C-alpha cells in the first residue's frame, strides 16, 4: 500500500515539554520506530506538524530587536528543514539502505481566503490564561483556549495545490521515502503574473496531508497524534471513542477547531474523494489502525470491514 503518515505536533513535542533539540530528538526516535515498522512492508510518505516549533522561532525572533521579525512563511520553511532533518536522519538510521529524502514544499493558498480575517491555528507553547492574555496585549496576538491552557492562534487558509507535487511523484515512484509538506507546507499565493509569494499564515497540516494523499494516489491516510481515537464528548464523563465510522456520521458531530476538528475534516475529505481508508489514532498504533484493531477508521458511507484492507500485513 501507499500510505501517507501525518505526524501530529504533539507526537514530536508533547504538551508541557521544553522545545529543546534533545527532547525533540528523543520523541522523533519514537515516531520513527512506528514509521519504520510500516515502511518495511509499505510505501510510506511522511508529513508532520510544526506548531510548537514555528511558535518558538517567532518568540526568538521577537526577542532580537536589531532586525524585523521574520514572517511566518519563512519560519515555516525553517521548521520544515529542521524537523525534516531530524526525521530524515532517524529514518536513514532505522531503514539502512532505503533511500530517504526531505523536500521543502510550498502550498498554494488564496489571498482572499476568509481565514486571514479569523485566526484559528494554534502555534507556539501553551500558557496559563493570565500569561496568554498579557502576551496578547503586548504583542497584538489572538489567543484561544487549548485544553486547560491557552495558545496563540494565527490564520490557517485552505490548502489549494502543492507546488512540488510532480517532484514528489517522481521521488515516490523511484522508491524514495519522502518527508514533505511539513507543517502544512510553506504558505504561498500566486500573483497576477503567476509568481509565487510567501504569506503570513500557517496551513493546517492535516488538511494539507489529505491534499498530498489525494495527489499521490495514496491507498491510506493515517493522522497520528497523542490520543488513541476520536472522541465524542471529549473531556466529559460522556466521552466515547469512535471506531469504524462513516464520514457522514463524523460530519454530523462537532469537534474542536484547533485540535481534532481539522483531523476529522481531513479524514472525511480523503475518504470521500478516494473511497480509501483514513485513520486517526495514536502514533504507536499505526499498524493496528491499518488492521482495524484500534483507532478511528473513516469510510465514505458506512463502517469499514473488520478485516484488514487488502495487502495490509
């Protein structure tokens, strides 16, 4: 099978952990163990989040007053290179002679996207409410709740096209395990002259992963995070995990915009567009999600079969 694996930001940097290089290396080593397990039997393409990392770079930029802070598209490119390097190195170590490559990836968004007027994408570390409100006043940020904490939120426009998709197809067809579209890709627009220009935004990585999976003709999309499945009533005594579920049923429910909502939307889009498996669950359960033993597995109209899809080991 050809599988796009989308690693959530919390799979690389857990809530409350310092965003230090050694911490991320340890987490990435765990993530790569799960990816390598799949890659031994399947054709895998890896994408990843960057919310904590791009937020940290923005804070570091603000702290140095001698130059203007770098825009979010440049910071996104920096994080794509950094995280891609760490993933790439661990994958090479884990897979031996399997070719691995990381590709900086630009993703086209619309300059008229309404998301620019309504920031929703969380970036950076989590804060206590009082600290978040102070930073919002001092820095002109928009903040929003994130579980028991608060985070900065920025514009998250709709991904429309992947600039490097033809190159990605060539690499995948050549047997290369590619790390790409990191953090949702570098956000760019196309001007009237057909020129690409970076914009201040962070594209949702899950929606970009669904776009990537469709563009590469993937047989499955796995959205892997730090929870075992999608829950209804999250954080309440009525919380219930969803197993095999239809896209129609998922769309009838409400999920948090800054966390599970985009994963549900991405899974539904991929399942509806392709008829193939879209799974949401814990990183350590990647193979079990493919086999139908755990996680939330999204089908187009009805429950998926209890047995593994054809070709899944």
